[in-house]
């Protein structure tokens, strides 16, 4: 079992939450960019159709626009999942603080010297 301190856990989860939030924003921006290009591609398909370009080329351009829209939607869903992960990490930090900070503060305020305490005695079974 890994020996990790409460503060280390809180810091690690906070960093994770910030990284996931940052990456989620990057994914959201990419999804928006892909969506914009997909809409432009769909307009191009309509324009070349009006110019009499062969049906196969128009169909391929429309299909490309449709695929790009799907990628954009999937990316937006992935960004939303990143938001959920960020909220979960924040909740984990809050829970760790609520669960352990009070104990840490009580130990720090205690007039009893626990420096020589056998840690095995306070380890949960």
C-alpha cells in the first residue's frame, strides 16, 4: 500500500482537477473549430452543387461535412465528461479536507506529546 499524506493527496487531486479542466477547455475549443470547418464544408458542398460540379464530388463533400460534425459532437461530449471529472476531483479534495483536516488540526492543538506514539496503534484495522 502506498503511504500518502493527506496534504499530498489534496495537492495531487487539485493538480489533476486543474489539468483536466485545462484539457477540457482545449478539447472544447477544438470541437468548436471543427464544427466551424464542418459548417463551411457543408456550405461549400451546396455551392459546388449549384455550380454543376459532378454529383460524386458533391456527395463526398457533404459526407466529409457530416463526418466532421460527428467528430465535433464527440469532442464536445468528451469535454463535458472532462467537466464531470473536474467536479469529481474537486469533490474529492473537499471530502478529504472535511474528513482529515479536522483530525490534523485537533492533533496539532493537542497538548499531548505524540512524537513517540507508535503509529501502528492508530492504524485502522
